[in-house]
């Protein structure tokens, strides 16, 4: 009985292998062509993200905090009066730090311990400016009101989704054109698409090194800034079977 069972199992293995090996060999011999391509779309930014700061110093932490709170309150009120919505204002950093002085070494060469001479309070606010024609005036009023630090200014696109989809379409079209060119040069024909994937992840809009000054558009803007253009990029990889 056992001999019959082993004989049957051996027959099944041989039969299965005889049918699977040609299929595997045929799949391994399938000729393929893989192509990568990128698509880009450029557009003018429609928002600016500004990081403003207020730094206050005083002999005591309480005095420094009171001065900073008043200045930051005035700054927020001014930004709101410039039609910046409260939802577009966010505190991004806050700190209270002592200020030290380090005395010179004593005559016997020993280092004296530092002593506190005051305190510094720093409050950082991030604001989104949606009316870019007012950006120069917003920066000017912010400094006049109490902001004594501007940490950064960057432009972006508020809703990049449709532009990113267009970049994807352009990437696919370029991949198809490249594949057709390569196939024609190699005297082969493209078969069906086997795989298609977006590669490189989703990048935020990137600045393009060409722009125009705000002062040229609005002579009343006291702070000239250039908005330039933003580039949105998508990359795809497509694999075809070759006929």
C-alpha cells in the first residue's frame, strides 16, 4: 500500500513539473522594456508663509515676558487688521532664557562662575499671507508694530492637487513617447503594459529661479520681494512587454 502511495506521489510531481517548467521558462524569456520619465508643471505661487519673531529682554523674566506679550499681542492685532485670518496664524516657538555674563579669570587663574544679568523671551509666529499683493506692506507693518525678527519667508501653492495631477499626466505621456522611440530604434513593437508606478514620492512645490519683484507690480509696497514661480514634479516608471 505504501509503495503505491509513493508511486502516485512521484507521478504527480513529475506531471506537475513537466507542465510548470515550460510556463516558467516562457515567463522568464518574456522581453520587457522599462522606462522612467518625469513631468513638470510651473505656476505662480498664491500664498506666502512668513515666520515672524518678537524678542524681548529685561532684568527679570517677568518683565521680559510682559514686554514680549504686549509686543506680540500688538503684532497679532496688526496682522488681523491686514486681513490675515486667525486660522492662518500659529505660534511656532516660544522660549524664556536667562542671559549670562562670564567674568574673567581671577588672579590665581580660577574661572569664576557665570552670573545671570537678565532674561530673554522669544516668541515666534507663523503667518500665511493669501493676498500676495499686500505682502510687502504686511512685512513693513509687522516690523513697525513690534516684530524685531523675520526668520523666513517662502512661497507656495495653496492647492497643488490639480497641478500635481497634470504633472503626472505629462510624466506618463513622456514615458510613452520615450518607450515608442526606443522600441522603434530597436525594431520591436510594444506590447501591453505590465506595471506602472509613480516613483520618487510626492514633493512639495519647489521654487524656480526666475521671478519678478513685487515693487514692479505695486509701487506702494515698501518691502520689495520676488514671488517667482513654483515647480511641481511627478515621476513614473512603466514596464511594457515587447512583441
